[in-house]
């Protein structure tokens, strides 16, 4: 009986760790994507402001 409980705990810890890593990775990828989009927008605004001054 105790062997099953210990095995279940180990499996639960492994699964929760994998899920946590997946969430962390997806959030960090989403952040970098948003940062890239923001930089692209800023560059476009800078270029358009340069064109207006010329």
C-alpha cells in the first residue's frame, strides 16, 4: 500500500513539474513576442516621424 502512495506522489511531482515548466516557457515566449512587436511599432513610428520632418 505504501509503495503505491509513494509511486503516486513521485508521478504527481513529475507531472506538476513538467506542467510548470511548460507554463513558464510559454509565458516567456509570449513576452518576447510582445517585446518584438513593440519594438517593431516603435521603429515604424520613428521612421514615419523622420519622413514627416523631411
